[in-house]
């Protein structure tokens, strides 16, 4: 070892993604002396560097192009938009990603968080080792620095699942590759129509790519109800996206110019050609390479760390948060768990409660849900009513030229308590917050109906659906 002294720290956090950096900030606010260990030279994790933030930047560029195309009915005409994609990528990287990550670094500094760059692994329940990051790390004679800690929060996140028959290459790419393409592909095959595949397929279709989605389930966005996903399917098809569901791509050939994907479509063996093949079939938690086997931390059979409601693992001073824990692999879940774990270390009676965690797909139109669906409620033996209001009946949506979609409320039959909501349509990603608050606060549909919503806005369908739920529909 380069330095045999074992160093002691207060609270150590591994990973600087939404889980890790928020845990570090909150722990510091609660008076803990915090050290954050990050394997890369950047902070912000997948979310800021390769996930939520850059994907939404590209999606917004796609929306601008689409908006500039679809103007005829408003009496507007433009020359066809010209895309300088190198400039788009520069904007996304420098003005969006780097701006946001600089902000996070500044916050960590302000909160006096010590940042140690290197790859952390656990030697035991009480000792961890930080190796210089990089490909030679395990061949190096440098055995790194060893730390003991009062408390440890692990937030090592997740990585894309690689299918053996679709090995990563220059043109068989994961979501990070798809976010960093040097050009808009002429043709792109997307394997996996989950939320990441659907978002990126829509963005590249808006930018002019011919996109083909191959999805194994009966529909894209299989985690959402079919009346939500079918609206997104129609919109994608209108953009020229070819969607094949219930299919399994067999394998791929890659050369310098592109890919050939072999797939059975309608009982015929087909070879599909494209410039790139994006594979987005799920993510794997980063729990298999950090020495957890040398600790008493328990892992379930999905590789997720088992925790109590405060994020505490089977090892009482080790907490786990974010994508390495059960529940939706979403940044806002990680933010919440981060605050819960830091609070638990400070002795606060914090607890994670996932009922009000919204899930959003930034597709066109957006899809957003919170709480339970009607089917899920009934499976749990809860009798529910649903009330649905279409955006076609909302003046703001119609005047924006966005009449597709609806808001649906799911409430208990007896008390009318709101226990779930689904939105597909314009602004769904923002609108869902009102319903998350209502679900969290266990409000009933009457509370929503009696809340004055501004007119004309996209929020009105929420109140209209609540009016339907209490038996007094107004604009329908
Ligand atoms: P991560 O963000 O994965 O961060 C983990 C960090 O730990 C990384 O910086 C990594 O380098 C570091 N690390 C790992 N192992 C070690 C180690 N041993 N030692 C030191 N450091 C280590 N979620 C949303 O809520 N909304 C979205 O719109 C959204 N869009 C997405 C789009 C894409 C394309 C992708 C891929 C993901 C998206 N997500 C979205 C998911 C979101 O990015 C993750 O849920 C979130 O980043 C998880 O946060 P985390 O803190 O658990 O881990």
C-alpha cells in the first residue's frame, strides 16, 4: 500500500449521482463531516452526465424542429429547419450538462464536502479502500487509501445491461452512446421500447432519423397502461417511426458503416440495416463490484441492496440509496432516499414511502403517473372509481394544438381518497406534481374539485376529472 495509515472520516458517501451528492449536501446540513468518493472526474452521476439532463436537452431540440415543421394550420410557414448537430451537441454538453454539474460541484464545495476521486470497494463492514480509477486500477501496485467511517452511504447507481448477442461496439450503442452521437443517424434501430428507448427514438425521429423500435412486450412503454402508451405509439408512428412489438431481435453484425440486425418479423427472418443500433433493455445495479461480499450487507436476487425504510442495510452503519435499491430507478427517488438516509444518520425519524413517487416518460406526448392504477388497486383488494377528462375538452390544450391525451384519477370507492393518477398529454411531467402532493397528503377528489385551478391552463383537466369523480362533470 502506498500509505499504510487508515484514515478515519465521519460520513462517507460513495457515488456523486442524484443519490450521492444530495446525501452529501443533506448530511453536511445536518452537521456531519462528509467525504464523497467518486470514481470519475465529474460529479452528478448518470443523471446529470448521461441520463435525465442530456436526454431532455436533445428531446427539447427535437420538439423545436417538430414545432417549426407543424405550423401550416396556424397560418405560419418557415423554410425547413436546418440542424447543425455538432452545435447541438456542443450546447447540450457545455451549456446544459457542464453548467449543471458545475452547479453541483459548487454546492458540494459550499457545504464543505471533501471529494476523493477513485473507485471505492469495501474490505469489511467498517473499512473501505479507494483505488485510483481507470482501467489499470487492479493491476496497479498502488493498493489505494483505506478509510474507516462513522457511517457510509452507498449510491453507486446502475449501468446498462449488455445483451451477449449485441456486444457494445462503435455502432451497437447504449444510451450514453446515443446521447453523444457525432451525427443524426439516417437510420437507427432501437432495441427496447421502455422509457429510455422511447424518449431517444422520439428525439432522433424529430431530428430527421428513420427510427425502428423492436420491443419484446406487446406494446412499447410496457410499464404504463395501454391507453397511455397507445397515444405515444400513434404519435411516434405519425413521425414515421416503425414499431414492432412482441419481437425479439436475435443478433447483430457491425462494420465501419453500420449494423445489420437479425430479427423474426411476422414469421419471416428479416435483416434490418441501420447506421446505429441502440440497445436499451434495462439497467443493472452497481452492487457486484464494490466488495459487498466482504460485508454483512444483503443483496436480493436482482442484485439490489436490501434496506429498511430509512435505507439502512443489514450492516447498521451502512446505508444504500438510489438505483442500487428496490423501487423505480429514477433520480427523484434517489434524491428522496438521500435525505432520508442522511436524516437517519442524524437520528431523525425519517422514512422512505414510495406511494407518491411519480414516474414520467418524456415522450411526445408526455406520460406521467403516480400511485396505483385501477388494476393494481383491485389486485390489492381496494374498490376504486376512476374519472377521466380528455385534453380535447381543455381550451389551453386545444389552443396549443395539443388535444391528445387525458387525465385520470383513481380514488377509493368509500372515501374518495386519491390513491393514483395517470396523465398522458401536454405538460404531463409538470402536472403530475399536483397529484403526487394529493396522493401523499391522502386528499380526496373533493379537495381537488374545490381547489380553484387557473383558466385557461393545462391544469384544469385535473379539476375537471375531480368534478367527474364527485358526480358533477362540468365541461364534458
Ligand atoms: P448514478 O446517477 O448512476 O450515479 C452513481 C455514481 O456513482 C456515478 O457517478 C458513478 O461514477 C459512481 N460510482 C459507481 N461505482 C463507484 C465506486 N465503486 N466508487 C466510486 N464511485 C462510484 N431518471 C429520472 O428521474 N428522470 C429522467 O428523465 C431520467 N432519464 C434518464 C435517461 C437516461 C438515458 C438514463 C440512462 C437514465 C435516466 N434516468 C432518469 C435515471 C436516473 O439517471 C437514475 O435513476 C439516477 O441517476 C440514479 O442515481 P444514483 O445516485 O443512484 O446513481
